[in-house]
C-alpha cells in the first residue's frame, strides 16, 4: 500500500548498503533438489568421518538443519559434512535461475551508490560462483559472507554475519538493509542493528517475518528496486 511504499522509500534513502540473504532473495536453492538423496549424501559424509547421523535427522527434508547437529560434532565431522553440503549446493546452482528481479535490484542499488553484499548460511564459494554467472559485469566486487565449518554457531539468526558484512563494506550496521525470507534473517538484522526487509514468498511466512523484527514486507524484489528511484 501507499504507507508501505513510503516507509520503504525512506528506509532506502537512509541506507548505505543492501544485504541479501541468498536462498530466496537470490535463488530458490533447494526448489528442485532431490532432498532424500541430499540427506543420504550428508549422512554418508558424517558416517565416513566417524559420527553416524541420527535416524530422525537422516529422514528430515531440510539439509540445512544438519548444520545444527554438526555444531556439537568433532572438527573432522563438521568439515566433512560442510564440504559435502557445499558441493551439493554448487551442483544445484550450475543451471539455477536467479530470483525474478535480482539482477535489476543489484545493478540499480549499485548505480544508486549503495554497497551490495550477500549474507548467507549457505556456502560462500557456491554463492559467489552463482552470482558471478548471473550478474556478469556487475559482479566484479561481489562480497559474500557465508558459513565456515568452524564457525557454525555464528550462522543466522546470530548477528555476526551481518556485522561482518557491514565491516567488509565499511557501512554502519544501522545503515544496512537486510532482505530475507525467514524469521532468522529478520532476527539477525534486528540483533545487529540493521533494518530487516521481509520478502514474503509464502503467505504463512508473514507472521514469522514480522515476529523476527521486519520493518517492512515486500512480495517481490522489483518493489524494492523501485524504491531506489
């Protein structure tokens, strides 16, 4: 509505940097994934490293929750599982299409003088490769803050990745906009002092995004692009 557009324009006007979550705002990473096969591959990596994965986790459908289990495992297990997940993510991204409006948003924000970065719980190397492919010439200075196997406790909703991105860009956290599609993204923004913009991919996510502290909700990236003028 008009009030929402006005608020969004004011937030953009006061921002020095645009931060994007990866899975959702940039690409639907697991949309076409064979999730049982992915979980089996992660379990195989854990088994080979000496830590059999619990049955309920093997039967789960979200590969990212394996990282929660990995936090309490030995370094060798964390490294093996994270490396396998990174390879799986990279494979999924080889031919994946960007979220509608991503390239236009990135180039418009950059032309408007805003620094742009990706803040993700996904593999930084996989995300970087994807962005170079889809952004082309606009990707010359891509900054991606992604997960590290020895810092899994710092994944969002921790504010640490947002603070690291702000430091890398040389912009105060309070002048950063973080676009994400989950409550954990919004919680990370709130805890870091950044402004959370919730991307509503499913109607049942509205309450979660607002509960995490989203300042405003959008339903598509072009709405945010238009706010840059």
